[in-house]
């Protein structure tokens, strides 16, 4: 995370400037009277504008990972639904072939390190998506739900894939354990995610029915001030 924060901080300036120049050029092009004579050219410019704004949003999401001191951000209120939105945008490439539905408690104010929780969500979403796509599921679906219980927000990320074999399910939080082909992953994502949730006073739990579904669940503390 520290390496990602350092990288993100360096990228913000380098990426934002050329993106802004491109947006300015597109806007000038769209204002040219000649654009009215070519609907295809106008469509191309609007597509470029949408793409550049998408890059801006990704850069904005990456700002969340910018370098902080060792204790900063660990006990800060944030909205879970906003963190999920960021995670979905940053995972959009992997999620493209997958239908994602949400059923979230309207009061999603939690407390902790938003950047780390976004990282956990990215890991869970991309793991589910890659598993669904690699197995060629006809209707790949990921459902994200959240509900309050005992002062904590309980979150689940469930996919309708082929599930995980019992002998693998008991090992998935082990560092370097992976069922992917060599070069497709280090097997660290879930073990790191487990530690992150544990540091937030919760538990990351894996459940699965082989041939039917897999569900990853965790819980976060409330962001309400109980002073």
C-alpha cells in the first residue's frame, strides 16, 4: 500500500496535466462550426471527452491511496457506498463482462482506513470476476450487500460461479496460496485483505457451495460518534 501510495502521488500531476490539455482541445473542437457538418467527427470527439473524464475519475480515485503517515486514515469516518463506487471504477476492466448488483443499507457511515477498504473491495470484486470469466459462466453475477448488526456494518460479496472446493476453501487466506496458473497472481490479495479487516476489528469469512456460489463477508465499525 505504501508503494501504491507513492506511485499514485507521483502519477497525479503527470497524468492530470495531459488529460486537462486533451479535454481543452476536445472542447475547442466541439465549438468549431465545422463540427456540425460531420456527425461522425462530433461523435468521436464526444467519445474522447468521455474517455478523458473517465481518466480524471480514476486519478481522483487513486488520490485515496496517496501517501499518508503510519497512523493517518486508520480511524476516519467514510461512506461505504462511496468506497464501493471507487472500487468498482478501479476494477471496471475486470468487471466489464460481469453484472454487478448492490443492496446496501442507506446508512453506510463506517470508520477506518478508506483506502485499505477500497483495496479489499477491489480484491474481492476482481477475484470473483476473474473466476466467473475464466469458467465461462453464461450469466456472471456479483451481488454486494450490506446490513447493520450489533453496531457494525456487515458486507457480503457473492458470485454465482462454480464455487471453491472444500480443500481449497480452508487455505485461501494463506499467503501465496492461489489456484490460478503460474504468473496469474501471487496469492497475497486475500491474506492481505484478511489482515486489513482484522485490523478494523472484524473478520473476513469465506463460504462456498461447490458448483453454485462463493460468498466473502466482512464487517466494519460504525462511523457514528458515540462520544
